[in-house]
């Protein structure tokens, strides 16, 4: 299971495709914060902002600066 999936997952409910998010949670984690972050990410994606790709780009830029 990917922590940051690059493709969206969908589940069919009553004939309608509903976006599905799988949130891996370890013991002792704050579920409210994790769900809030997932919802915020989903809202930004609906607005056309790909948060996962932006995260990957920032990570790559930082790794290139360190070299």
C-alpha cells in the first residue's frame, strides 16, 4: 500500500463512483489530524492542485540542492 498514491481510487456505491482514500494509521496517532489532512488534500485536488506531485517536486529540488 502506498502512503502517497499517484492515482485516485474509486469504489462503486449504488451505481456511483465514490472517491476512496485509504489512510494508514499506526497506534497512538491522532485520527482527527490525519482525516483533516486527507480532506484538505482532496479539496485541493478537486481545485486542480496536485499536492502529491508538488510534494515530490519540492523533495527532488531539496535533494538536488544538497548535492
